[in-house]
């Protein structure tokens, strides 16, 4: 397999005022499934395409193991790419699509047939080998596209939002299939998505990007439990973390006249008293009227196993949107007023000016 190393890899586009990727430093371990996630335009696909050789690297370098591939053409990097569009040959059967990359590399016929049969069995495509793409469902076409990458037995898989054209049910099934296959094959994989749920459920580690720069690289649970800054806090999690401005006082944050205790998590010498507290929807608990922060409910999402109430808190004349995961179904309705408190261990604290985590 292979270890991938980005060393200050940078990409500028002609006429741009700033680099699309200012200079990324990142290591992907041998056999690891790393997910690049972030909003549209954050540089994640550009980073993947630099690795695949489809975008130039204007500065820095990219290594696969100890081999510098920065200036190598894509065909010499031993990388297989799965694109957002299936990119199948419509006139070829499934067998022909799987066989094609092996023919191009002059693999002997017997070896080609063996690899195609093995890959088809792995992906559940054996009964579809003689069909053409127009006779396949979207999920089946995506499996063929994956099979065309797998059959090459590359050192690295690059996957660029491969599930974005599938419906919701098929996305869930296919992401499970991709994660299972990656574990079975043990191939180093870099996967790009804008969907943080995909990232959290599939990756060994997740690299969160914004404006071309890495914000945090960690395991999914570490990102959720200890986001490094306000961007990660607001991006990771569904529903998103509640972010509320406040002012730091002794052992607490004042939020619109309400005191939110923070314990001893903040070191002395915090540069500014202007802070932002973060609370996951499940971090709130309900208290009696007259206590805690009042929230007027606007919408209740009844999700079957749980409910999530969305509403607004009026904090010193400034309306703040909040979400709270309720302890049971039917616990609130639109126009109800809930009163919320949060224990210190569920409070995340950030410097408002820099966005970085405190404590």
C-alpha cells in the first residue's frame, strides 16, 4: 500500500487574487481512509486533484511513500480515481468497463478475466456483467465506477464526491459498501465530500477544510467532542452546534443577562472577555420557568427515536437561533417556551475574535 504526504502543496489559478490552496501539510497513513470535508469552494477537490495529477502543484510537493510524484503525469502515479459522475463507457458492458483499464496497461487476458470476475464478485456485479450502463440503476453504475478503480489494484484510491448523484437511501447503503470495501482491501483512500454526515460515518480521520486551509484533522469523535475553532464547531454535527456570543466573567460567561457556568476550563490570561460558547443540541437540559435561558419554539423535528426543537432566544434584544434535542417525543410544540441550562462539562468556549478554542 502507500503513505501520502503533502508538503506545503500549493495551487494558484491564473488571474486569481489568492491561492485556491495556500499550502497544505498533511500525511495520510498507509491503509488509512481519510475524508476531506468542507463547504463548496474550500479547496478539497483541488487538493484531491493535485494528488491525482489532474491539477498542477505550483509550490511544495506530494510524496507517495518516499517517491516524489509532484511532477509525474497521472498514469505514472499508480492512483485510481472515482469521479462524481460515473464516467462509464455507454457502449461497453459492465465487463467491458471493468476490463478496459487493464487492457490499456496490457495486462494478459487470463489475468484480466480473473481480476474482473473477482472485482465483480466483491461488488455484487456478477449477474450484471453483460449489461450496459443504461440498464443499471444509479447505485449499480456507481459500483461499476468503483470496480473500475478496484480492478487496477492501485496504491491509492481518490474519490471525488462519488455519492452525490444518488438518492438518500442509496447514499446510506453505498457509503456503507465503500467503507466496508476499503477495510477489506486496505488501500490508502482519500475521499472528498461536502456532507459532514458522510465524513463522520466513513473516515478513519477527517480533515476539515475552509478557504483552502486545513482547520483540523482528527478522528470523527474528536472533531465532535473538541472542535479546534468556531468553523469546525459550526460545521461538524447535525443539528449544528449552538454558538452564542457572551462575555467572560469569573467562572462563567454572561449570555444576555444569563449566567452560564464554565468551571475551570479556561486558563488565566484569556486575551479578550468577548467569547462564544458552543453547546451541542444534546448538551442542553430543560429547567423550570424562571431559570436558565428562555427559548420560544418555532419548529419541532419529530424524527421517530428523538425530537429536536428549533427556536429563538431573545438575549438583550438580539435574537439567537438555538436547537435542543428533547428527552422524549411530544415534549414541545411550536410557540411553547422552553427554559434551557447547560452543565459546565458540556460548554465549549471560543475566542470570538480569533475563533480558536479556549481551554
